[in-house]
């Protein structure tokens, strides 16, 4: 009898694993380079999407662009029977003596696909609506912004099209953020709204330039991409900072765990891709729209091409000495943008299908031959159990793991706590895992 029960359980696990795999590969296959190309061309054809540009025209300026984006989300909502809640999130700004030279509404376009079990738990994908040329205050001349950042905005819309065909336990937010080139104002507005309203944000995947494969360094690469993440939250307390001197965790903040999740998801389901984890908040001395969320204590990463081309970035459209400058449509590789959109889509889906991560993980085992763990079980339903991860202290990614079942304590026999870093994820009965949580408590027994 026991053998039959075990055989049935084993068979059922295989079935669930196959169903999980089928869903992820189906999402990858559903992403369309043709639709992404069409959207990028439409956005570039608005002439300029500068934050301070025309808001009344139906064919030119940021007003026309954001209305078109909202209309695309509205059409997706109709196709999925109202599964998207589409709205503007509005932010008014007065001149600041810098890049905002006149009063302006900096309005984001937000589409929420509400989760069935955890409606206030969000994973966000963003692209930027706005564009710029050499002078960041020039809001009249042509600024097509084909790669920066029509590519990220088109990828976000396409992810909504694909994922709206499914239902998820947690909510997914697809958002066009405005005012990025003027100082990350759109992200600041939405992050503050999320903080004020008590959103439980798993993380934000900020897509900023996902269409260029020809680097200014001469490299042509259509498989590599970068994941930027800060090591620890800027909101950490002095006590948390001091604790790291004894317990470690200098590169194990929530944003870094999100980056590892993207990395692992890509290597598992899109092994042809080469995700590069960059241990930096953003490019050197530069910023992106995940930062305002980081500033509020939320996890957030930037996903982008591996090799930037500065000739096509923040440039007046012109030809000098035979070199064509400007962020025009010819600089975008749509198949590459499709790949990075798929990276986002499968990350969003897995996190939204997974049960919540544990809120508290304690670790012990100092001067002992084994590492010990105890945690408070998550409140989510359909939890199969928990998986402990560990890695060598110099490894950027989790190397080892062990599923330990639906328990709240475990001991890794023979694993010396001094030599590794540890974390834990929650595993659903559907096979999907939460993000990994680094220990936030220490016990001595």
C-alpha cells in the first residue's frame, strides 16, 4: 500500500512539474517580435515624447504617447474580460531650476492585473514613456527615443498582452513611467503612492533600453544582458548595518535576491541567454526608474542591454564625419527586445504564481558542525514546503539547495555556518517558488 501511495505521489509530482514547464515555455513562445516592433515604431513616430512636450496633439508629444499607451492597455483589458485595471497616476511639478523649466503634469500609465489570492501583493514591470536628445530641456525638436526607451515600454505592453491570458495568485503591475529623463519623477510618484497605500511589493523590473545589440565598444551581442541591483536597501537601520559585520550579508539585500531570481529563471528556461549580474545600483554615476522604489525600501532591479551605444543615446539627430547620431528605429533589434521581454514575462509569472516568501528566517549553528534554521511559515495556501539555499561566500549565485518539506525548522548536517551564506524560499504545490529570503534573525541554541 505504501509503495502505491509513494508511486502515485511521485507520478503527481512529475505531472505538476510538466505543467509548470509547459506554462513557462508557452509564455516564452507567445512573445511577439512583430508586435514589439509595431509598438516601438508607433512610439518613435510621436516625434518627441519629452516630458515637457505637447500634451494636446493627437499625433505628437508625450500627451499623445501616454494616451496611446493607455489605449493599448485598455484594449488588452477588453480582450481578457476586464482583467486589467487601467488608470493614470498623476504627479504635478513646478519648475525646479534644472530640467523642469515649466509647470508640468508627469503622469504614469498603470495597468494592474489583480491577483486572485494576494491582491495587495505586487510584482511590477516598467518601461519609460519619455525621451530626450542632447539638451535635456529641449522639448520641441524630434526625439524619437526608439531604444531609450520605446523598447522598454513596448516590452511592458507586450508582457501585459501575453500574461493577461493567465490568472495569478499575486498582482502584476505593468506601468509606463514618465519624467525619467528629467529626474526619475514618475517613479518617485508611483513609489510614494505604493508606500502610502501599503502595497506589498515583491519587486520592480525596470526595463530601460532592451533593444540595442551593437555596442559603442564594437561588440555585437544579441544574447547577453545586464541586471543591475544594489547590495542592501538604503533604508536599513544602523543595527542591521552593524549586524552584518558579524553575520555577513553585504551582497544579500532584497534587490540582490530579486536579481538572482531573474538570473536563475533565465538560466533555467532560456539557457541560450547570458544574464550578467552587475553589482551596482545602476550604471556608473547614472540612474534609472527602479531607484525611487529602492529609496522607499522596495526591491528593484534594472534590466537592459549588455552593450550600450552612446552615439544613439541622448543625441540630436544628425550626421557628423560620416557618423549617424540619434536614437532612431534603425538602432533597435526587435528579436533581441523580444528575448528580454520574455525574460521579464517568465520572471513576473513565476513570482506571481508562487506563494509568499517567509517574513522571518532565523539561523544558528555558531561553533557547531551543522547550520540550523527556524522560520515562521507563510500564510499562503497550497504551500508544498520550503527550500533552503546556500552558496560559498564568494559566489554571486545560489549554488546548492535542499527541499525540506512543510516544516518550520531544519538542520543542515555537516554544513558549517562559517563557510556559506544561506537563504530560504517558499515552494507552492504548483512547483513555483518565491524569492529567496536571507536570514534576518540569529539564535544560539
